[in-house]
């Protein structure tokens, strides 16, 4: 009798469930569900029309439950399998994506009292309203000589757990006071399904300043930041952290009703969406860089030693695979910048041309941009349209395009934006290799890596490295299903599971070394602009204050 596991990938705008055959790793059935509320800003919830409110990146937790119920029940019904043959269910989630809850797990935004309070809703990973709080935490950690700061490249990000909690304390103190627990959305889903609260070591490790040896920063540190935080760890932040991929619990009655699965079906400890892609690609050893390319990008590589790497997002022991240290870096804006350009900067004549050719505007711009030789556009961009994640960890930095003239065409700018994301990835690879993290192979996953051959060849040329693109369109969901199969006892560990279930390599891009040499000059300009605008001038930050 065949057995199966289910992985649910909670992305920025939708969730996808994948039913995996545990005998061979085949994707038996996949279902996607777009969140009805999509992304909210403060104005969508309250009457506040301030710039700060409009910049908020929020979500409604009810969407997560609807997505779960719809997708899991559908993959089971459409496949025709019996729920008794599902050994486990696992989840990955964007992070840090947090919400405040009551003691019974109810999100504060479900309460009548807080339905019009933005800070009672989910703060999405790309909510950057806590930059001032992140800077304050970083400054105090440096002053106090906190060793944990080195784990995170020497700087705390506004995207992470404690800055977002601190922001709530500053801007909505009543929400802070009434919160029983601030919880990652992935951990909240597990709580809803099992009735038991636990917290993912992957999410806590990369986004919550937690480490296996010492836990969270001590309450004595938080008390120095603000006396109201003097007991934050152990109360509003739980210390019940479990290893990634292990069993968090089993479906309770409510969980079984939501999913259509049987009570007592194993539920895995969740993992960050990008990190789930590694075992899905068969990456369970050191030296293989995985670049997950989507709305943003994440760059993860594992090593034998848990050494700290300056300027990255974090180095967490057992962060993905037990026994290895996983290093994470990233770019805050990749696909989002392409989408921004298409929606805002393309003339009507191009839209008409695309329509006449019966292709998308994306395809038309790829066609036009690929006809240009390296450097022909004479334009360089900075990929900071949603702030910078690595190496500056500064949400107040912004995108930039340099070299515009009256002869510049849309494809020149479009190509420069694509190139900027490749340069951002090269800067991350340079940081890793400069600090002794070996990169023997480069893999890519995510929808963009499979859809845009022009971009992937550009990445190979810029890096001067071969890039292997995995075959699955649902790499994160596959990774979550791998961990679910371990939690359910079908495989002993993720290494064994990956040997059977991992995706194959769909396409390999070999670098054109002549282009690699040409790109070096453009990359040098990218680096010069980066250093200047991140370190030598405050013009980008000043513009945000106007």
C-alpha cells in the first residue's frame, strides 16, 4: 500500500499544498489558493492615511486557515487516496511573519476590540516599519558587547521578531499589553492543528535571535532596552523551541476537521519557505549554494563549522539539516522589482506590440533586452526597491537607476534591473567565499528560475559559475513534505528522505566566460554605488523623511 505526505507552502500571496508519493517523490497532486485579503496596509484596516500606515505590510490570519482547508482537502479528494495513507503533514512559511494571539491562540485581530487596529494583524516578512527599533537593538547590542550579534552579521534586521514586537510596544502599547504570545505564522498554524504550542528552531534561529546553545538574548538585555520588555522571554516570547523537521505533535479534532485528514496524523515542526527548498533539491551536505528566486531572494549554503559570517542574515546550527550550520543571506526585492517596472514604466506601444505578437510584456522585454550585448545599455541599477537585506540590512535604502539619457529605452532599464539582482547575488557569493564558506555548486529554485532562461543565463555569466535549476515547481512544498515524512516515521531522517524524494535537475546553465569578464566592469560600478549610498551619504534616508 502506497504512503504519502503533504507539504503546504505558505507564500507571500498564496499557499500551495503538494501531495507526495513516498515511494518515488512524485507530485501526485498540487493545489494553490490565493489569499482573499492579499496584502493589507494600515489604511485597509483603519482610517489612517499617513505614509507610515500606507507602508505597512500586513495580512489577515483567516486567509491562512482558508488556504489550508481548501488546498489540503482538494489534493486528497482530487487524488483519490485515502486519508489513512497520509503519514504526515508539514509546513513552510514566509518569515519573519508574526501575529499577536491570546492564550487560546485567537489572533487579536479576530477580537471586536482590535478589528480596526493594524498592529493586531499579521506583520508580513516584508513589513519594514520597525527599522528604528532594529537600529536601537543593534546599537545596544554593540554597546553591551553581546556575542549573539556576530551570528547575524553584526546587525539586526527590521524584518525580524524583536524589532516588530518593539514596534508594537511603541505604536500600539495596548496591543502589546493584551498579547499573550507573539508567534510566527507557521508556528500558529501548527498550534491550530495540534492544539499544542511549539516554535520552529529555524524561524527562531534566523528571525528571533535564538541559538541552540544559549536560547534568546537574556531578559536583562531587553530590560536595558525598555523596562516593559524586562520579562519578554518566557512570557510573550515562548522558549519552547523544537528542532526543524521533527514532530511537533499530531492532528487534534479541529486539525482533522480543517484538513480532512485523520486525527493523530503527524505534524512536522515548520520551516522557513526558502530553507525547505534545500532538501527538496537533494542538498543535505555542505558547499552547495541554493538561491531561491521569487518576489525576493534567499541564498543558503551549509558548512561543517558554525563560524559567523559578517554582513549576512545569520548562521544557525542545525538550521536546515541536523549536524550542519546553515548560513543565510538574501535580497529584499527581486521579482517585485520586475513587476514594478512592468506595471509602471512600460509605454503603451510596447503593450500593443506584445499583444500583436500574442506574448506577455515580460516576454517582449526579455526578447528586447536579450538582444543587447553586455554593457550596451550603459545603465546600472541598485536592487534595493524594498530596502537592502544583505550586506547592509537597512530597510531605509532604496532602489536606484544610473546612466539614463534621452536615448535610454525601456529594455535598457529593464535589463539593468535584472542585472542588479544578479549583481546582488554575486555580492553575497563574494561575502561567503571571502569568509571561508566553500561554494562548490550553485542551485536555483523558485518560479522565476524555471520561467526565465534569459535571467538564469545572466546569473551564470555574472557569477562565473554553473547553475543547476531543479525540476519541481513546488520546491518549498516538496521540502515540507520531506520533513513531514520524517515526522510521520516513514523515513528516519531528512537525509534518507531526500535520497528518495528529492527533485532532479531540470536544466543547467553554463557561464559564458567572455560575458563574465564584461560583467565585471558593470559589477564594479554596482559595488561603488552600493558602498557610496549605503555608507557615505544619507540622501536615500533623507528622501524617505520628506
